[in-house]
C-alpha cells in the first residue's frame, strides 16, 4: 500500500507540475494530450489552478506514504 501511495503521489506531482509549466510557458506542445487536466472539459480556463491542486494532492500522498509505518 505504501508503494502504491508513493507511485500515485509522484504521478500526480508530475501531472500537476507538467500542467502548470505547459499552460503558463507552453514549452511542451507535444505533451498536451498526455496531461490529465486537458481532457476534463469543465476545467477549460482553469488549468493552472487544477495543476496546482493536483501537485498539492500528489505531495500530500507522497508525504503520507513516507510517514506510514
């Protein structure tokens, strides 16, 4: 269970960070279809905020997995 939480945390951190960088700077045009937030219709226009939330959730999950005995 601990490893699953760590993996999920890392994936959400990458998704969040990638969404913010791609939306603000537009560096990764090729990654547009790989980012989860771009496939959710009601988040159009709020990609940066959703990316920050995904990153925070990922950080929380990763930290919680590290503290779990």
